[in-house]
C-alpha cells in the first residue's frame, strides 16, 4: 500500500496542536535548510529541540545527541536526515511513544513510514513543515 500524506485540513490541525518540535539533524550552520526551517518555526512560536550529536546548542536551545537523550517527549519529530536513517528514527519514535513524525522534503522511506503508521504514529512525508505552517496559517498553541 502506498503512503499518502494527511489532507491539508489534517496537516493544519496537527501543526496547530503541536508545541515542541524535536528537529533531528538540525545544523548550527546558518546556510543549511534545517537551520532556516527551525528558525522559521521558532518565529511562529514553536519550541525547537535540536537533536544532533556533538553540538551543544542551536538557535539558543540545548541540543541532544539523539531522541533517547531528550528530557521529555516532544509533540513531533521533524527529520532532516538522509532517508537511510529514517528506519532507526522510526524505531526510536515507536520505543519512546512519540505520536507525530514529519519527514522534510526529500526525506522518503515508504517501508519505515508504513511501520510508523501501523504503530499509530501520524506521519507527514516529503513536505516542509515551516512552508506548510506558513501556507496554512498554523502557529504553536
């Protein structure tokens, strides 16, 4: 069965109910797309939680090596990693009970997404979270 993203109304509802976003692969390099997207989401009122090894902080927020190191559960995980890393991220989300997963543009892994949805995780794949938040008028509650 081929994956299809939630419809725009569902995406807007999701974006309006989440507050904390664990951004996996958030780069401290201001030239990288992950930095701009996270900065834009931060500007809309979302709490950004950088998930990147060997980095102390990004955008004024303490960084964590992996999802398992987070002090609490984020409302959603936003992934800026190559597609081959998605299965391990899905495994972590399932293990930790994280209910929402967003794979940025170009991050596609059908089998892992199928496992995630079967585990009850709401998934958006191959879309830009910040672009959708702006387009649909979403903001952090």
